């Protein structure tokens, strides 16, 4: 039974990010702005591509380990999913742990409402309480969760979009939101060879390119932009020194456009940095857990060793750095 959408403060953050980010020496638009309705739909298409292994790998782990996860966390918890998207993987977890309620949190209100309604039809007796919010910033959880033990679910290696210190800050905020004696189930992509990683972010069908370029379409739609989309191309590279995949929108010729009442000029070869996706070893992930106030309990990988699902606890006396 899905409840009405709880919409948190929706400000003009996209316009501000574009105005500020495109005036920097190295132009940037944060990855969270990929996810308007069109971007969310494109990302769901990415998860089905043959090159994009993370979704299949994480589903494999959940299918194999859901019962073990339930043994650790127990029944009757509220599940709060950060960046829920289509909630594709969520039913595998919900069926195993018999939760008290489910709270999907996503920045795209329209897409969230649709996915929450679809999941509610699968679980008609489960309270589904969708919250439209940017989970990288403070947000309010439904008042009905007061006193309920909680399990945070953060699949898809979305944490990789943040630089290491930002990732630690976000994990600390999750601990505050979820509270003591809570659990966090988090998917983290593993470091691997350049060829596999670059193919996953630059697929042969061009879906990831369309996902990246949708940022420019969004500028035109929402900010009265005059971007000529054909003046830019998608680029994905593995930065080995920093341990991350980077996505960029590269100007293929000198170009200029207006957006949000301001003008912007690009020389050929200039680029907008749109996404980082950090990759970790399992040991690095455990260190990150400890640095952010979580206690690593266990982790599992898929059969090919490409992706890891970690289970961490937040105990009352968990040591802090």
C-alpha cells in the first residue's frame, strides 16, 4: 500500500549548479543531476546492457545471499533505500527480511512515484512511503518510522559518484538517519581491468552517451538553454591514478550557448566533467566503513568477482575516528 509522495524541499539547485559549474576553469555538473525523468529512464536502460555488469552481478549476490542477510538483520525493520530508482533489486531483499515498511528515496519525484506504485502492487500489505529528496543532503524520513529498527539499502555502487572524503561524509549522514543498532547493506563496484570498466560506461549502442548528453537536453528544457547537442560528445575514461571512471561531455568544435540567463563559451576540446565512479578493493571498502562510523560485518561477491555487497552495522559503542 503506497502512501502519497512526500516531497522534500525542491529548490533551484540544478540552475545554480549549471551557472556555477560552467564558470569554473574545469567545467563540471554534479552527477546527481543526471536523474530527471528522462535520465532515470535512460539509466534503467543502461542496467540492461550487455556491457553493464554491476546490476546483474548485484542481483546474483542478492539471489544467493538474501537468506543470509535476513539471518543477520532479522525481520520487522524499516528498509530505507537511498537512490531507489526503479527498485529493481529491492523485492529480492524485501521477500527475505519481511520488513515493517519500505521507504524509497530518490531525487526524481515523477519516476519515484511510478516505481513506488509498481512495487506496492507486488507487496500490497507493505507500507511503501516514498520520499522525493536529494539523499546527499539532509532530508526528513516519515514520522511513522519513529522507534522502528532500520536497514539502509544503498545498491548500485552509487557511492562511487563521490570523492573519498565526500563518500565518508555521506556514510556518516546515513548513520545519523538510520540511527544506532541499524544496518547498512551497500553495493560497491570492485577495481578491475580498464577494458571492462570503459566498456561498461561507453556501450556499443550509445545508451550511456545518451544518458550523459541528456544533461544538455535538460539544460535546454529547464533553463531555456540554446545548447546544440551535436557540438558535444560523450567520453568515458579509466583514471588509474585516482581509481575511478570519469565521464565527460567534450566540445567537438568551438561553441557557445545561453542557459539560465547567462552565456557560456567552449573551445574545441574543452569538456564538462559530469561523473566519477570510484572502484574499490574489498579491504578499502572495510576501511571506509570504519572511517565513517560503521562496523564491517561481512561481504560477498558475485561468481566472477566483479562486484561486492557489504553488510555493515551501526552499534551504540561503534568506534569513531
